[in-house]
C-alpha cells in the first residue's frame, strides 16, 4: 500500500549516498500518509487527521507545483469515494475531502460521496469540468469550502441534503458552486435546517420554482441573492424564525411571498429589489422585526394579507405601516400549529386552520417506547381542549420509557404566575408493590386496587402506553375493572389529599 512512497525514500537515500548530497537538501514531494489502489488502475490518497478517532481525509499526491497529480494517474470516470479504508492493520473512516484534493481532475465524470463525509475542502473539485449531471451533498456535511466546485460547468443539479451545513463560502465570487454554468436546479432534503450564508448567491443560471425544505429554521445572509431566475411563490416553512440580510435580494421573478407564523426577524434588505412580488401573506400575529430597507423596491401597494386580529398591529408597526393595502383574512382564521417536540417520539393530532375563537381538541399520540409528559406550557391534559386565539403553537413533550417511575416538581414563574411542571418518567417493567398503602394491579382479577378511602381521593386517571387518557374519576369500590381494556401496558395515576402515586403495569385481556 505504501510501495510508491517507500520507493521514493529509497531513491533519495541512494542518490544521497552515491553523490554525497545531504538528505536535507531534498524537498518532500508527496502530500499523503498512505495510498489505496483502486480497481480502475489509479490510487486514492489519504491523510490521517485523527489517529485516535481513526478519521482520514482524501487528498492529492504531490505537494509542490500547480498540478497536484503530476506524474500520478488521476481518477477518471465515476469517482466512488469509500466510507472506510484500511491502512497498517487499522480501519479508518473517510470524514473529509481535503483542500484541492481533486483539483483539475477533469476526467472525473460523476461522484458517489460516502455518507460519512462532514467536510468538503476549498477547491476540492476545482475545474473538474467532466463531472456531469447530479451531485448529492450528504446529510452529515457541515462545511463546503470556497470554490469547492468552481467551474464544474456540466453539473446540472445539486441535491442538497446537509441538515446543518454552516459554511459554503464567504463572498459572491467564492461560493461553492461559482461558475457552474449548466447548474439549473437545487433540490433540498426535507431535513435541512440551515441554508448557509452565501450558499447560492449570484447563481442567475438557476431556473426552478421556489421550494424550501420542511424543517428549515434559518436562511443565511445572501443565501439566494441575485438568483433572478428562480420563479413563482416562495412559501417559507413553519419553523423559520429569522431571515438573514440580503437573503433574497434582487430575486426578480419571485411572485408571491408567504411568511410563517413563527418568524420573528427579517434582517436588512432581505427582499431588496424583489420587484416581481405581487402579494405578501404574513402569518405572524405580531409583526416581525424588520431591518433597514427589507422591502425596498417592492411596491407598497401590493396586498399584505394578515390575520383579522392583526390588522391594527401591522398598521401601527414600522415599517410595515408603509404597505397601504392591508387585508384581513376572511373568514377570520388562524393556523393552529400542533406538533411533537421530537418527530421521532410521536405526533399531535388536531392542528390546522380554525376560525378565531373556535374550540380545538389536541391529542398527543406517542410512538412505541415513548410516553406523553406535558405540553410546553406545563399543561398535562391529553386530550387537551384549547381556544384558538393568540396562542397558536402547542408542542407536546414526550419522553422515552427508560427510567424508574419518578415525580419531579419544578416550580417556576411565568408573567408573575406560579407554574408547576410535572415530569413523569416510567420504566418498562414496574416493580411489584406489596404494601397495603400502595396501589397495585391484580392480574388474577384484572383490576387496579386502590386502598384509599373514597373521601381521600381527589382524582384517578388511567392512561394507555401512548399517553392517551382513557378515564378519570373516583372508583366506587376501591378498584378499577380492567376487563374491558385490551392487552398492553397502562399507567394509573392516583391523586390523594397528601400525595400522588403512579404505577405502570401490564394488563392481559383473556
């Protein structure tokens, strides 16, 4: 594996001994720690970047000159970069493509990059004009260096799946895909949360209809500035809270703009000279803060659609009050945002569009292995009935069923009002309780025995394992008959005058 490198060292030693030249007078020409021969007749070269973590980066073979593959067989055809490589009896993970790694390798016609990549260095595929078609950016990539794909003039589409990429260049002239003249389309993965600063600035060759990823939270400075051929309606996803400066400046073919409920801030000139906008829908009930000149160049007579309870708020807020054609939604409706804090833990039913003042019922449904804890405001009702008004976002907190049964009371203050948050954590297997002053589940009679006097009990609640409340009240005879309930895990909560008890048990319906 190291044959080429060892041979060079032997040659230098031989020349030094024959001609009496000191080794210090020779410069090291190679720029790699080891090479891995490929079946196509060329080698890939790697540097160890973390020996303990066993991480490596792909690199070039020659450390001097302007062409870093001089004298070496450069990759050609489809480059299949492996996720792992072996060296000196160890297995290393390929986590990066180093700066200039494949600089000028113009016979590469396609890329298959491993899911282990977290970084693509500056100029990594500079002027690789042979790369054609689609390039996919993996979910784990957090950084793409300046001009990484500069001049790759035959790339037609980028599938951008990086969920948390924070860097893609630092200016209009050095973004990752500068001068990719055939690039027409960017497709975003639904889990993308960040579009970095300068991500696609100045790419006026892009020609697709606006489409943003579902989980997007932040749009960086100059992210789409001067992309004046992306067209149609821009609907920003519900999770976007801030838009960076000049993010969409001079996107002339944007026609409609819809701002999401949770948007709080739009930085300076974010929509500067978006002269094609004919309508704006602002879903935030309170007007978002605006930087300087956010809508400079947008006609102040375009319709500004807001909720009927927000018309006066937008009329009084500067510079929103410059829009002269404010329109209230009719009938007066609001979008009720109901969701889980973690999509993997479960879902919340009941969200959607409601008339202001209507009653809505929200139900948190947990996935297997999770249990409902409370809503973001500390309320523990499930199902929960709410009135649709200024509070339009309800987030269900769900926990893994991994720890022993505990009650944790955390008292805090919200607007001067004492709020108690209750956290219920439950184990997969409840320990048996034999004491007569404890609630127990009797599997023989398939009932919950509650040894308190009825006058001492304030409330008894029964939940299924998804956190759904099945019944509440006071038992008549000191027990709850479980015969009508299907087989599965259940949680019973008994609130008395001086304590709360929770028991999780497995009930089998015969």
